[in-house]
C-alpha cells in the first residue's frame, strides 16, 4: 500500500525529471537557433562583400564572385570573416580559403583553434 507521502515524493521526482528534460530541450533549441543565426550572418557577409551566390554545405561556405577582380574580393571576404569570428571570441576559429573552383567560386572552411597545451595533451 502506497502512503500519501510516498505518492507525493514520487510525483515530485516525476516533475523534476520532466523539468530537467524541458530545460535540456530548451538548451538544444537555443543552440539550434544560434547556429541558424550564425549561418545567416555568414551568408549576409558574403553577399555584402559582392558575392553573387553563396551557400553553406557541411560547414563550408561556397561563394561565387562574378567580376574580374574575384581573387581580391575573395581575400577581402576571408579577412571580413576572420574579423567577425575574432570579434565574437578571440582565437576561437580560423578561416581557411580554398583557391578558385570553377566559375570563380571559393570555399571557406572554419576550423576551431585548439591549444592542446591548455588541455595537458602534447609536448
């Protein structure tokens, strides 16, 4: 036979578990919204730097430039993206640019900067 006190303790445990799940879900939703906003910001910067077309696939930005000075515009976009990430958090991300693909398209990869010395790993 279950006493009233045991039943309320069980109800409190169930409530606490549901509350924890709700909080984890909210954190996941917040992270997803931040990721979507970051993608939008990156694509807006590419378009502001005169890219005629851009897309993000698997974390890589592909940007096309339609003018004859596409190399300089691509380098400017790399500098702009690096400055953006440095302003968010210093030494957090490094932007790497891959050379001219067909149709004056460039690929930009975003690599996290890991200092293994801080982790106690390495030399």
